[in-house]
C-alpha cells in the first residue's frame, strides 16, 4: 500500500508548480508514493479520502482556498478520517497559525510560500520526513495508552511513557513523558490494573521499566531516561532489580 | 477525676476543632509531640494555675499548629475560632444538661461529665465542620481568607479573649445556671453579629474587586482602541502607497520599459513585502474571543508584553463564544500563566529569541488554550516547577504555579499539559465543553 499524495491549492499556476516538484522528486528517489490528485477543489480531496478511508495520505494544503471550506477546515475533516495522515500547510506569512497547525491539526510541517526559492526544497524535505514516518508506522504496531479526559479519550504511545505519579490532591495523576507532563483525573491503581507492563515501584509511582536508566539501591531512587527521579519502596526494590536486569 | 479529665479533653477537642478548620488531615511528628505533651501536662498545669491554665494551653496549641503551616496569622485565627466554638459548645452543653437533669432522674457526677463532654464535643465539631462547608459553598477557603484578612483574624482573636474573660469572671463570681444562660446568649449573639459583619466585609471586598475588574477591562479597551487607531493609520498609509505603486507600474507598462519595471520591482516593491508582514496588527484576532473578561486579560498581558519588546503572536482562528468554566477562575489561571511567561521571557539574555505566542481554538468537544514562550531552563526542572515555592527565578517567587495547581485541582473538566522542547515552554489548557465541573 503506497502513501497517497494530494495537493490542494487555489492558484492554478502554483498548483502546477507544486505538482511538478512532487512528481519529479518521487521519480528521482523512486519512492513508494502514489501521486493521486492536484486540485483547486477541497471537496474533491475529501471525497477521495472518504472513499478510501484505510489508506494513509500525505496532503499539501493551502490555507486560503478561495472556497467556503478553507484549508484548516479541510485538514480538520481529513484528520477525522485519516488519523495517521501527514498534513503539510502551504501558506503566506500573514496566514501563518503555527500553534493551531501544530496542536489542532497535528500538522507535519508548514511551507511559507512568500519566499519562492525555499519552497521546492521544503516540499522535498516534507516528503522525506513523511515517507520515513510512514515506513516506520508500517513496520511496527505501537501500543497505545488510553487516557480519559472527560468524555474524550486521548491516545499516547506507551513506549514514550516515563512514569505516572500521584498528584498533590486526591484522584489526580501526573503522567510524565520524555519532555512533558500531563495532569489528569484518575488513579494510579486503575492504570496499574489495566497495563501490566508498568511497574509499581512506590505508593505514588508507577514506572515504565523500559525507560529506567539506573537504579540507586542505597538511596532507593530510580533514574529514568529523561533524568527524572522516582522513589522506590523497600518492598518493590527486589522486583524492580529483577525486572530491569 | 474531673480535675484530670476536664483539661485533658479540653486540649484534645480544641486541637481537633483547629484541625477541622485548618482542613488539614495530616499531622507532623513534631506537632503530635507537642499535643501529647500538652495533654499529659494539662492536668498538672490545671492543678497549679486553675482557671488561667488556658494562657498556657492556647499558645501551646498555636505553636503545634504552626509546625504544619507557615501562616502565623491564619493559624492565630484558626485557634481563635476553634476555641470560640468550643466555648459556646461547652456553655450550650451545660444548658442542655441542666434542662435534661431537671426533667429526668438525677444523674451521678461522672455520668453528668460524660454527657457534658459528649454534647460539647459533637456540638463544637459540627460547628467547625459546618463553617468550613459553608465557606466552601460560598467559594471561600477559610484558611485562605484568614490569611488575607487581618481584620477577620483580629475579630476572632478579640472574641476569644472576651469569651475567655467572660468564662473566667463567671467562675470567679459564681456559677449560677441563669448567669450561664445569659452569658451564652450574649456570646452567641455577639458571635452572630461578628459573622454578619464578616459576611458584609467579604461582600464589600468582592464589590471592590468587581469595580477593579471593570476598570481593568475599560483600561484594556482603551489601549486596544489606541492600538487599532494606530493600525488603521498604517493601513491608510499603505493604501496611499499602493495607489502610487500601481500608477507607477502603469507608467512603466505603457512605456514598454521592462528594464525599468524590473528595477522598480526589485528595488521598491520587493523590500516592501517585508514591511507588510512586519507592520501586521498582531492582536487583531483577539476580536474572535467573544467573552469580554477573557479577551481583556489577553489584551492587557499581551500589550504589556509588546511594550517590553517581546514578539507577540496571537492565533484565534474562529469565534470563541463560550468556555465551560467559571470565567473569573479562568481569568486568574490565564493571568498566572501569562505573567509567568512574560517574567520568564524577561530574564532571558539578549542572545535568546524573545517571543510569546498564544492560540485559542475548538477541537471536537474541547476548547484548547496554548501559551508558548521561549525559556532557558532544562528539561529536568519541569518536574520541580509545580512544587510549592519553587521557582527558577529565586526564592519567594513561583507561588503562582502552586496556586495554579490548586485552582486546577477543583476543575475536573480541565487539564494542563506542560512541555519544554528546544527552549520553548508550552502550556496547553484543555477544557472539556461537555462536562462542566
């Protein structure tokens, strides 16, 4: 199954240029990419993806499409169907919405078209990154951790989890990832019950044994791969040593 | 028998009352040691000092409570209110007991004292518990408000002194049931009046805060208008320039002077592209926030940031009409987050990029608010950022973050995600719209 590639841009001249750059690059590098559509009509992209919901895509989308559906709406709709899709925004400097692209759409990247000399190179870079991620996702099936936030469920790659920690107040848990943390409503006990691959090394800590960097048995501390420290109880120490041996 | 149990129980009950008012379930070893000492020695102190033994007991309890709290004033208030409740309960218990014994068969002295302590215990505990619950209902943290209001603490303290003097005089001058009833009535009415005054006081403070908030909004609006006017002038200037440019283009084309056109494009037009993106009105999209309080907190803080030479970026793509939480709490949360961000950017040395970006958008059932600022700290410090009193900026600051966690803890539909990546500190507030706390 090839990675499907789409371009949606309202300026026909730019559309042709982008399509040309992409087609050429696929040919030169002989990538397993299928160039599907270069269009001015966002609904055409949406229609194709709705018919082929199982196939992952790489989308280059202009923000201002001169259509009642703008690029951001199109991307949000595509994201609902194609969760793993790679979305790249093509935009002018003044339309740039960096945080919204990153956090709302989880866009792969963005290309600023004001500077025409950089555009071709940036498109090629995006194809490389998207292709690499696509290959990675195809070979390994990642296990996801489900976190309930109200009525919503957020998926987090289990291998990236460092540890869970009880928060100051009851019924709150802090999840630590490599460089971020997330506080949510829940209990360590429930998480421990649902995911046997984590280890309860202390009353207030549930750690991912794969991310342990080193254990200080004397001080009863465990250092995770991101240098954060967790406490280890006397009772849990032998089990942890065995697990990480 | 009574001489031993009375001071002993007095200390224990008073301590329990204070703990309830303090809303603190845990006790330190030091604290317990002082209490146990007081309990053991209280009969002896009572034996020697008789009625003035409270002069030792009360400071003792005060000291022991201080070991868990660093708020000397708030703790004084707690001890005062705790002992007032115990005093009132003791008197009420005496009255109830008098009523009961006149109706029922005479009880023995020890039975009487058991009844007495059972009554006063349950009364005082329920008084304290009710006060804490009521305070919570009207969204006051008892502990917190005592901390802020010297007045309320002093009122409690004076009431306690009057109450104890009253009790002391009563015991010295004689202890007739009528006198007790009269005293209790007097004390209760005094206390009710005090509470009424307290409530009026809090309400007046609230009004003051409301007025302050309105002033703050008006000021923000004023600044915003000035900013818009400035921008409007820029647009007018641009329009003028644009017309000039078009007419010169016209001239070059009509003359078929393509060399001249090329030179004009490269020298005049191209540089002006940069000018256009530079003079952008950065706060314009804030107009998409339709909640005045939220818009004004962003306006004030972002205008402040701009005036400090920070590059500000705002992204509000679509109108935000409703956010499923108390907007005053959200304003406080945003105020802390933005203040922290601005402070952090300010300590950056000039080799760093100084920028602050915010975004608001709706995704599925959530509203997300993102604040991103450049920063200098290392990844490992994120762990400590939320700890009380800890701040990378030195001692005494950083309380904002612990207040932030405190505010967030009561909101079940809100989560905060913090992230440090490539010297960017990002805070992401996710508010679930379907499940309002």
